[in-house]
C-alpha cells in the first residue's frame, strides 16, 4: 500500500466525530461573511438596479436622482471601472452591461449609508432601455441557432452500424429541468481598503483564488494587492464556485472609490433572480440492444441551457458527456454536446456538475425501454453493468466494477428487495387507485477535475512552541465537513489528539493559486497537502526525539500526543518535544503540496483518463403513488455507498443523506419556472421565493432511510484510503424517479412504458399515470408512441406545460 493511503495504528481519521463547527452552528455563534458587517465601522451597503427586460440595450442611465436620495453616497457604473469590466474568466460577462441579457440583470449598483438608502437610491436611478427580441426557452434558442462555447463529442466504435445491427432499437427525447441552489446563506461580500491601498475582501466563495483574480482585474491590480478570505459558507453547492466574483468586485470597487468598507449581500429574491442555477438539458437519443437486452449502441445529442454567458457551462457539459453511460457498458457510443445561449441567469455548477444530467439520460432510457424489452428494470440495469477491464466511452479503464456489484448485492439483501417486490406486486393487485414500486439505480462518478491542472492542493501548517497546531489549506468550508476531515488528517499525521489542532479560515495570502473547493476533490487534494506538510514537521521532530530517546529517527513513533520509540519504554510528551525542538532551532512550520498523478485528458477529442478513481453507490427507493391526484410519498430508502475507508464517518453519512435528499428535490419537487409568454414580464423568474419554489423539508424525508458505507473499500493512492463523497450520492436519487415511473406503469397493463417529466412533480406523475392507464398494448405490440395520449386533445385536461409535452411524446421503436 502507498504511504499516502496507509493508516497508522489508532488513527484520528475514521473516528465518528461531529462537524468541527457543529457547536457554533447550532448555538448561532458561527460567523458568516455578512455577520461581520455589524462589527465593521462606517460600512456602505450596495444595492443593484435590476433591469425589467430579458434582453435590451441600455440607452441611457441617469444616476443623478439617486444621488439626491438622503444617505446615498455613490452610484457605481461602467465608467468607474479602472481595470477590466468583466466578472468572469471567459470575457463574456460584463460587470456593468451595456446590453441587458436576462430579466433582473444588474446595470449599476448604488452605495448607501444604510441598506434602505441604497434601496431607495436604486429605485431612483432612471434607465432608458431599448427592448430586444429574447430567447427564453431551450427550444427557442435551438430554433434560433443560438449556441455558445465548444460542441464536444465523445465517441467510440461505430454507432451507425451497431444501431443497424441491433436486435431492438428505440429512439426518444428526454428533457430535464435545472435547480436552484437555495443555500441558506445568499451571496455576500465585504470589502475594505488597507493603509497602502491593498484590498481585503471577505467573501462567501468556493473559489477564493479566482475571486481574488477577478477583483484584481476589475480594479486593475496585481494578485498580491488583493486578499480574499472565506470564513465559511452557509452552503455553496456549486453556486459559489464562479458566481461570487462579480459581487466581490462590486464591493471592492466601492471600497476603493469611497475609502469605506462596502458590504454586498443579496437578499433571497435578488439571489434567485440574479445568480445561476443547475443547467436544464434536452437529450435526443437512439439506443440499440441485443436479444438479451444488452446495450449495443447509444447515439445522443445533449443540449444544455447555459443562460446568458458561458460561466462553467463547458466543463459542466464535459462532465455530462463523461457520465452519460453511468455504470453501463456500451460498446458503441457517439454523444455530442452543445450549449444553448438563452436570456436567463448564467447557469453554473451544481452538485454533480453535469453528472446528474448525463446519468438521468441513460437511466431514463433504461427505465423507458425495460418494459418494451420485457425485462424487469432492475434486471436490465444489472445485466448491463461494467466489468473490470472494459473502458468508458472516453477511454478510462474500469477497475472497480466489483464495488457496484457488491453494493447492489448488499442493498438487495439488506433491503430485502425480493420480498418487498412480491409485497408490492400483491399490494398493487389489491389496490386499483394506489400503486407502489421499488426501483434500484447505481452511481459511478468520476473523481478529479476534468481539467488536469486543477488537480493540485496546498497547505500551510504551523506548530507553535506550546505544541498547538494551526492549519491553513486551500479548501473552503461550506458545511460539507472538509475542515473536520483536515483536522483529523493533521492529528493523525502528527500523532496528536484532535484538540491540539485548529483550522484557520481560508485566505489567499496563506495558500496561493488554489482550485475551487469543488468536484468533491477537496479532501483528496488538500488532505494530501496537509499530510505532506505535517510529515515534513514530524520528520524534523523525529530527529530531535531520536536524540532524546536514544533510538534511530525512523524508529520514533508519534501517537496521541506521546512520542516514543521502537525498543524503548521511554516516552516524551508532544508539547515537551516541540518546546525543545524550538530551542534547538528546528523549523516548526511547513508548506505542503500535492498533485494527483496519472491523469490525462484531451478536451479536444474528449479522450483520456481524467479521473483518479470512481466513487460508487447503489440506492433502492420505494414509493407510493395516488392515482387520483398524482401525489406520492417515499416509503423507504436503502443506500450502500463507497467512500473508500471513510476519513470521518458521521460527516460522510451526513453528506450521503443530504445529497440524496437534494437530488430527490431536484427530481421531484423543485420546479423552476420562467415567464415564457410575450407580455412585459417575459423572461422573469416566476419562482422567486420559497413560497413558489418547493424545497424538500422534513415532511418529505423518507420515514425509513438506511445509509451504509461500503466496507473493505480502502482506496489505494488516496489520502488515508478515503474517497470523495460530496457530489456522487446526489445521483442516488435517480432511484426515486425510476420508482415513480414504475408506480405509474403499474396503473397500466403489463409492459407499459412510462415517460415521466423531470421534475416528477405530483402533476407530472398524474399525467404519466393517466397515460399509463390509457395504454392498451403489451410490449412489442405497439411499435411507435407507446404510452401516447388518446387521439385528439382532451378538452377537460388543464393546459400542459410545453416541457411535459415534449417529454411525454416521443419514445418510439425505430
Ligand atoms: N455539503 C454541504 N453541507 N454544503 C455544500 O454547499 N456542496 C457540495 C458538497 N457537499 C456542499 C456540500 C458540492 S457541490 C461539492 S463539489 C462538495 O461538497 C465540495 O466539497 P468537498 O470537495 O470537500 O467534498
Ligand atoms: Mo461542486 S458542483 O463541484 O461545487
């Protein structure tokens, strides 16, 4: 085993400890960025002037009336920008736009002595707009040929002839919606100017280094003149990977121009209407199976709705293409991706980062085709699992196929799936208007940033003379427990009790050039860097201890604050050793570094081995659906998930539960709607608060929710044998969608293929089960449009949203 993966005896990693800030969280003592505002003197508040058009030209901006409002100090406009007027890294996101690109786009910002003054000032700004034609839906953008960014293809084999030679082929469309992050803490920045003009920005950001770069380029400064600190976030979920930069830059610009600290905190409606969300996707596909239901070929085009600017749309699309096969072996594949440009918020990273969208497509295909093939969905899935030695369509070799099979077996046995399926069948036979179903789906999720360069991490570890330890590392804490894990890693490596170690907030002047805390990789990257720094210090201390204990340095052992040696009973307290090391002039701090080896990726041809490893999991979900209303509930969930050898089991189980519920929210409840009409509010986000955007709450929690970590899963070559956990379990929620589909099918004759809209809201489920009821054929008897509506519109049916329309049409055997 490599020294990176190996654990010493009695390690602090692997202990089920609470989140390092849990006590502060629950007592209200934890400070978030905006909590600093009342502690800061002479703060100005920033408020945006949001455009009431989806697309328009700014003809004139009159700021004079705002300046007449009492308490207004300044209005920031494009003319104030000393550097580059752009909030992103692609050069397509003007910070102060001349062209409004979505409803709610901020055209300028007002600074006031109070928030109320800034708000009134913003209301007083006069803007003349020339409205322009807008593209609000994906379909409109496609029709207008409005695309942005690269259009990559993942390809292997010969799809055309494989489809031609397949025993059964099907084609269809899949449409899936985006998702609002709804982190509890909205976007927040607090900027101030230091004595020599340096800028200090406190920001709720997953990517402090990039926030620093953007602030610097907007202000025309170098990176060493800007420091960004992130105390912690009240959730990020990907929404703070790229989106905080512009807000931090506005606050920094205001501070620079007024000399006073500037605070910018979006209220909930501003956050919802201005910041990006998960990308919705549309997929067009053809798939071929052999006689036994084994996948032969997949041809698909994935179109994502990128919103008005590129942001992270390209890497999100790349990850979608790299996860479209999920855990299934498909010999011949050609999947092309493209990003539509629409007049909406700029869609961005969201837990899973395109992976969920890619996987939904294949799970949708299997769920729809299983009844037509006459194979149980769970059997169809299992039959198509990868085996070791096979490779993904982009060329990465599969080496841990056994883990998905093991998790699948464990979920099947411990979840008693055979017994419960029989029970469900009995229940369904006895109940005409209520149906149940159990579905099982696997997850295989690649860990590492697709872009190889991002796979590096840094740390700075200080040991003070009294033996206490302070860690800085490049990752940010957003509730996911990264700091808890880093503390456990440092305590393990140094052989000290956890109480001896503290974490300092993330700052760009401590660890430079960091990657975003994203791609679930932060414990891997920063953990290995923390371990590296601690090993350097431990190595030097071992020299000192060797002399005092009279043993060779390699024989010195550090454990729980006591330093001993092989072949001696003599020991030294850690604090004592550190103290004497200081007087022997031994360096007690170190910078650690790690880069993931063995990765390669060619984004031009979409080939390589971009991932260090895959994280795996399996979930079984049982639902019950009411035939009169489409209302449903989740009865039971069983999960076995692969986190390697867990660094922190309580944290990991929390991540798995949270991710599953967040995924279930995306797939069932959360329904983003924009005004797609031609009225004056065209393009406006209609779901702008928690009253119209339904999030999962305690009442939707599965009453039976079993989460187990896959055992004997130590990961070679990763820090202390662990695996990343943050995103992969979100996709376990695909099992709830598949269970709903199967329950809908149970309302129809055997062999009914159900096309279910996403999100599968009760309304969507109602329409899907109505379709199932009216289906009158068995698999194979109907060649096209199985599950199609009866001819002619039903005059009694309420109007359907176009998405559902598209999603409900279209599965046909070709
Ligand atoms: N968990 C909590 N509580 N809050 C969050 O914002 N973000 C998720 C996941 N888990 C998030 C979370 C996302 S999108 C990612 S990429 C990972 O955490 C990032 O942290 P990690 O790399 O330390 O896993
Ligand atoms: Mo997570 S979507 O990679 O921030």
